[in-house]
């Protein structure tokens, strides 16, 4: 890797950190601090009071505030993946949360069944060919198999993508993606990373706007029309979440394309001969899945020319 590559990687990392860390957190902190400075929750906010407080803010206080936001953003960065999992619906199976999760899973299974019926022309009013094709696309891109259904739309879209990617080659993406990703060429990796960043940004903004909605509601609940502020943040949170769903579908397609382009590179990395046919590839990949899942040891014939 040369200096230009390092500079480019640093710039991309800086952009990602700004979008995921400092920007959404700064929005929440700024709004909450402004409302408190304006008199909330004790009285209805006075915007003139906010201006007066800003006028009294020293440079040192501004620097300390910015530093605090930056530190919190750094500390929250490792929590991005758990945050995405939370929005996917990994809520546990016990207590009230578990009951809500099961209720949502049941509802999504009903929706999935309705879509599946449309693909097979089941029902009194058979759909047109066009609507049947739309239903097939929805079933493929919006829902995984019935037993894998999650309680959220985002969880189902990502689970569906996991099931599609690599499936035609006999590869389980959950097992093989960490092994395949380092083998991607720069162009493919850039597309995958861009889609993943969009997904992460959508989830982070949805979470931060939701937190802002809750906090501002607590500050403004007694002040009439000021409740439009938490309502606005609620709408923004929903829009950010819907954006993350769209990005999740794009991410899934990018990962699918990565398997199409690089699935044979897994064999090259193992030093195994490339197959002469798709059936031969499926046969060995079945064995590799057993090996990587830790279920059995297999005898692999290596290519001594590599």
C-alpha cells in the first residue's frame, strides 16, 4: 500500500466517523442543550434565552463541549454492530420484549405467506403475471425462509440477503463472508463498503433521532405546541430507518455481486484447483461448509502448482 492509498483510506475513515459518530450525536446534544438553555423543562422555551446563552459561551467551554462530543462518539463507535443487530430485531426471547418480538415475527410470517400466495396464484382472484413477478421479487428480497423471519423489516431484508448471497454456489454467507471479504478487489470492496456505510448511517441517525424524540418529549411534554419538536424527530427517525432498509437491500445486492465475482477466489486462497464444472464446485463447497462449521475434518486435495 502506497502513500496515496493510505491517504485515501484515511479520508474514507474520517468521512465514515463523521457520518456515524460526530454528526448525529452533535445534532442530539445541540438540540437538547438549546432547549435546556431556553428554559425547558421548567417553562416554555425562550429562543432569546438561547441566543443570550450562546453569547456568554466562552471559547474554552465551546472546545470542551466539542471534545466531549468527540470522546462520546469514539466510545460509541464499537457499538455500531450491536446497534444494527438491535434494529434487526435481536431482542431476546424472555419477558415483555420477547413477547413483542414473537408477536412481530408472527405478523411478518403472515405477510410473507400472503406474498408467497401471490407468487403461486393462490386465492380467488389470481394475480396477473406482472404482479406475480413483483411478489416473487418481494419474497426474494424482503423475506428469508419462514423459520428465519425476524421481527423487523430491516432484520428480514438483511436475513434475506444472507440467504441469497453465495447460495447458488453452495456457500453459506454467514460462514464464508468473513473469509471472502479480504479477497475482494478494490472496486468491488468499494461498492460493498459504500453500501454498508449507508446502512450504518441510516441506523445511527434513526437511533439518534429516536433518542432526541424521547429526550425532547420529556423536556417539552408540558408546553403545548412545542411537542412538534419531538414529533419532528420521530418522523426523522422513521425516515432514517426506512432509508436504512433501502440501503440494506443495496448492501445485500453488493454482497451477492461480490460472490459472483470472487467465489472461486476462496479456492485459490486455499490452494485448491478450480473446478471443471458447477456440480464439482458444489460438491467441494459442501465439504468446505462442514469444515468451516467445525462439524468434521475433510481431506482436501491441494493444487501443487499454486
